[in-house]
C-alpha cells in the first residue's frame, strides 16, 4: 500500500472519530444547560394539556374524599413529610404573583400539622390515601412536584420548584405563559 493511501485512510478515520466525539460533546454540553428541574418539567409529570385525574385523599378533619380540579385555576403541590424544599415552595407560592390568586392545594403523606400556621393559612392541605398509586398516576416522582390546572381541569404547567425564582423560571419555560394575567394559558 502506498504511504499516501495509508495516511489518507488514517486521516479519514481520525476525522470521523473527531466528528463523532464533537457531536457527542455538543449533545452532552446541551444537556448540561438543561437543569435537572427543567428536565423533570419536560420529561416527568402528566402531559401538558392532559386532564387532571381526581385524587383520593383525607381532608384535614380525617374524612375520605376525592379531590377534583374543575371550575378554578389550581396550584397543586405533591410534598412529603420533612421535605424542606416543600416548605420553601409553600411559602414562596403563597406570595408569588403567578400563584397568589390560584386555589393552592398541598398533598403529603404526613407532617402537615408540623407546618407553621402562616404557611397553613395559604393552603388547602390533604393527606394521600395511597401515596404510591397517586404519584404513579400523576407521574410525580419527587417532592416538591407541582401542577397548575386550569378551570377545565387540564394541566397547563408543571415542574419542580422551591423558591420564587424557580417559579419565575419554570413558568417562563412554557409557551403561552401570560405574566400580565398571572395565570398560565393552556399550551397547545
């Protein structure tokens, strides 16, 4: 084999390897720009535009009930006992301009009575009857995981947050967010 042919083959193999490495690096760098919370917003949870199922739960007086989300815009948070980010989200969402006028619902396994009265005042609180089944149905694998549900019972927003800054960023990820109305519009 001629030396120039061997060099051409080696150069072609090197160029192909470099191109493959470059593409892999671009893909990986792109995924670094997507935070874990944003990834959960897109990959987890019920699909935007899907109907919010009812939730079997216990009311604060211990009565069994099924939560429905028709007729008003709701901000629903799935939490857990001892979850500090959950408490931070409850405090932030009660004051956040985008969620202030919404019906705010907090669901947890236990520990609701341990929350401060200031936080409890801004929320309707419920305990899961079957947390595993509810989280599976709603595809809410982590705490705190939230949904915004419109008057028609459709999911219009979802995500993971624990501060006002997270809520600002997550509400802006979806097309159709209308900050002037302070309520996310349904995404297509």
